[in-house]
């Protein structure tokens, strides 16, 4: 694999730095991180290389070799962290498959798994390649076993987009353009916003409560939907808009202000500097956008959008959201509703049930606000909904009954053939926040 130049972006005030792969990424990175006056020069951008520092060059060459050996279309599952180095003598860890790390100190490589005390040492590129080969042999994209006509085989990476587009059609049937783009917006929000350091801001003891998170996620989904179209999508611009530190949230805070409010250097769960995290999120958004630009060219915009919609999680914007709203409001009016089966005996339940916030006391207005989007709710109303487990309302269509909601099965045969959704297992359910 040919070595390519890297570019270092240095924050001249704090001294922190990051590596990007092109000057344009450096400019996008700077623009996405701070708003600065025209006369300010807070950043310096210099070229690094053209040599890739170890072990980056060794690993990318190894990955290219592995790709060439594969006959089943799989690509080496490599993810590489940004490298910060002045003289190419040391570098940060490199991540392989999300659970194998390679670091380099002078002339020794160390390969380790983060949750294990075991590690391997290599004193040459050849030794390192041999160790990585062992991990590559353990990595299987498709499940092992004979493939009969009824067996399920995970698609190869190059098949994933078309496969997921087909799954969308199977699961949801015909979705009109608007519904399809809304569902895609929920999945993009999950990937580029929710499943990032933002979720860590929300975890544990944090001022970012569940109700607030629900409102922020809904507002982000709304933003994403406004930037989606079957005419054109600026994928890089979309990713950067989501993680823009200046974006104003329903709380009135900017994204950066929210991160700073959740920051606590004395709490290991919240000790990371949100400014650094947002910089990393911007880099990730650029990489995400570039990947989707290429995928759009290869597969077409509609197929790419449909591939995002193979699954839904009951968020605002998903096809099931209207059903969830209806069932939640039905439960709010009926203490004996099956939704409360695990809550009605809790000590907090009576007080919660009788203390519905005044701004959502009118059922018609409450329904209108929920259907229009949880970001339109007040902070108190959103928290009340989350406390009432709106994120765990059954999403099943009840076509064959529903043991979760106490609805009898339609027939005995349907009981034998029914594959109940994952929501029946509380451990697997992801709430609406």
C-alpha cells in the first residue's frame, strides 16, 4: 500500500493536535470545531510525511496483502486511530477489529486485547504480521457451517447495501418517499449522534437526563430529515451539521455547551474533554460522509437510503412512532393497561400517574405534540413520558396477538410459527432516548 501524506492540525493555544489525510479535511475539521474571527490564527496546519509512522505503515501494508488473498469478497476489518507524532518514532495505539490493539515503542511492537492481561511482542514487521495473521484467522464475517438452501448467510461487505435495501422492503413493504427519508434520518441520527461520546455524556450521573436526551435526539432527527432528499445529499455536510459545536439544541444550549455541562474531570465516566471529543466526532463525520458519497455513486441514492432503513427502533420519525403514541396515550388513560404490568406496584407509580404535567394534561394537545416530535415537549413533560416508559411501549402490530400486551393469539398455528420480536426480552430493548 503506497504511503500517503498526512496533515497535522495544531491548536496553537492549547497545543493539542490531530492528524487528517488531506488539507481539505484539515480545513473542514477546523471549521467544524470553532467559530473564529477572521483575524485570529488559532490553528497551524503542516504536512506530516509522506511516510506513515510505524506501526501504521506496517499494518496498512498487511491489510492490503490480506485483502489480496481473500476470495470471498471480504475486506480486512481495520480501523486506525488518529496518529499524533513529531518524528515518526512513536505513535498512539492502532485498533484492529475494535478489540485488538497494536502499539509501537522504539523497535518493539505490542499486540494486546484491552480486556485481557495477555499480550504478544514482536521485534520486526514479519513477526507482527504473523501475530496479526492469527487474529485474522479467528475473524469470520460469515457464520461457519454448511450453507443449505434454508440457512442464513450474512452478506459480504459489498453486498450489505443491496441486502439491507431488500430487507427494508421485506419488513416495511411500501414506504412513501417522506416516510423512507424520516426512517433513514432516525438511523443516521443513531449512528452519527447517539452512538458517539454523546451517549457517554448521558450515562451515569449526568445533567443530561433521559427526557432531555429524547428531545435532543428528536431535534437531531428533524435536522437530518431536513437535509435528506432523493435529488441530492451532501453527506459530509450532513455529518458535520450533526456534530457542529455551535448547533443549538432544544435546551437552548449549543452542542459544545451541553458537552461542557456534562464534563466532570473528577468522574471517570465524564472526565474526557468534550472539545476533544467533538473534534474526533467531526473527523468521524467527515469519514462517514466520504464513505456515503462513494456508496451513493456505486449503488445510487435511493438504494443507499433504503439500506439505512432495514431496521427501526421506535424513535420519532420511524414507521411505528404513531402506533407507539397511540398505545402510550391509551395506557396513560388506563391504570390497568398491560403497559403498566411491571410498574403499577412500584412505590413511585401512583404519584407519577396522578401528576401529569399541566402542559400535556389535554389529551388532544398531548397527542399533537408527541406526533409532531418529542423535541416540542417541555423538559418536564418529556421527563414524565420517559419515566412512564414510553420507550418500552410494544411496537408489535398485534396481527397474531401479543403476549406482551395480553392480546390472545389469533390461532394455535400462529402460536407455533410466530417469531416474537426482540422487544419481548427487556435486556434487548433500546429505549426511545
